[in-house]
């Protein structure tokens, strides 16, 4: 009887471990000034803050990013910062060096602003499928972003990267 | 027979290519900072010359001056690597378009005041100061222009800002008219689709304005340069 109770308790303990969830927020932020020049309008600067927020859920043997989004905004409270498009070009998740088959919905990106109105760019990427990986592996998420404004020629690169290990 | 067809195809392709060549060159849209600093040196020299105001053409009755055409032509050749022929065409077309759009913005009461433009210019100054590399480039440009930082942000760039953002406000008003007429959907946060819809609509309206600009040449030499 004691043996059976012991076994049952061990089983329950293992079961609880398997379903145990540790959730944590992972995030990374950067600020980049994109610069451009036009023979008509001279030298312009667009300072853009970009952030990534993800919810990392860790099970006993696996981990997953359950929800995440990318947020970007041009600094400055008013419309007078000029205009441009800022958009996400790719989102990659790797387990060690293996690229995971990641699903995200590019169509849901709210990225392009064309008018001199307040510029807050929200990029939502909801992914779950294919992001499951062993806890023993080092995960990495990389988000590639790009800026464009057809009135200006780019000085330097108009691309930006956000990267986070987990 | 087949040879003739190949020649015809080649001619058609060449015509098509020449039609798009100027805009294609401009839309390559990458500039080298060293070329921009050279361009700034040219702007500095030009600023020190006497303001002669020789009118060589008009666009819908608005004056296009020799000096501004020559300056922008030189800048386009340095930064965008256009040849002289393309540069003249591109600059005269661009100047005519911007002057007409700016006048429309003024007439519709959309032009920014100098105070608003100063505020916008100083906002850019704040932005650039938070990025070391960007600040380094910016300060090299200001130096090449022969200006102090204060002169640049509170005088020189204010004029560029005032003109550019006034035209952007005109574009905004064009979109608003489209919304009022039910052509464009009212959107709070744009998706890729709505953004494209807005852009296509504004581009169409601006192209229509551009197509109706009448450029009249006073100086025959510039007419030749434009039509070549």
C-alpha cells in the first residue's frame, strides 16, 4: 500500500512538473536616427525608437514564445517631424543555429504613415506555431525593420535590427 | 523580317528606358555622405555669391531662377550622379512642381508659419543629438555649409522645413478631401492596404497637378536644355 501511495505521489509530482509554466517577459529596444538628403529639402533626420516585447513560457523540457509584438514610433510629440514609412521586413527565431519554422502575419502590420500626423507605428506579430524548442537550447529572435521615404536619398543604411537571446 | 522585329523591339525598349531614366536614377535613393558634404560645399559657395535673380522660366506664372536651377543641377550631378542633360530636366521639372505645390499650400492657408517650422527644425535637432554617428554626420554637414549649429537649426533648416512640411500638409488635405468625397476610407491606424490606397490616391492627384503645370521659358537656352 505504501509503495502504491509513493508511486502515485511521484506520478502526481511529475505531472505537476510537466504542466508547470514559468512565464517571463523578454524585451529589447533600440533608437536609431535615419538620415536622408534631398536637393530640394536638404538634410533630414528621423529618430525612431523600436521595441520588441515577447512572452516567454518555459515548461519542464520545452520553451515557447507565446505572444509578442514589435512597437516603433518616431520621437517627438508633434506632426512636424516629417513623414516616412517604417516597416518590418522579417522576423526570425532560431534554436541554437537552427532556424525555426515560424509563423507570423505580415498582413496585420500597421506600419505605413504617409501624413504629417503623430507617428506611432505598431507592428503586431503573433506567432506560436513552430517556436517550440528544447530548454537546453539557446533561443534567439531577430526582427529586421526598414525605413523609407521616396522624397529623400538614404544616407547610410535605412535598415534596423532588433535581436534578443532567450 | 525577324531582324526588323528585333530592331523595332530594341527601339521601343530604348524609348521606354529613356522615359523612365530620370525618375529611375532619382529613385535609386542612396547617397554617399562624402558626396553630400561636397554638395554642401557647393551650397556654401553659392550662398556667398550675389543674389542676381535672373528669371529663365515660369511655372504657372511662378518664377524659376537661373541660379537655383544651376545650383540644384550641380547638386544632382554630384549626389545622384545624373549626367548634365538628365539633371537639367529633372531639376526644372522638380522645381516647377514644388513651387506650384507650395503656392497651392499657401493659397489654401496650409503653409506652416515660421514659428511652427522652427519648432519642427528644433525637434529634428533633439532627435539627432541622441545618436552619436548621426550627430557626427550632421555636424560635418553643417560645418561644410559654413554655418554654426545655431544658424543651421534656427535659420537655414527652418526654411527647408517650412517648405517641405507645407507641401506635406497639402498632401494631407488632398487625402482629407478624398475621405470627404468617400473615395478614401477614414483610417485611424493604417494597415499596409490602407496606406497604399492613400498613397496611390495622393500620387494620382499630384501627378494630375504636375501634368497641368505650364512651363514657359524666357531663356531659350534653358528651353533647349529642358527639351534635350
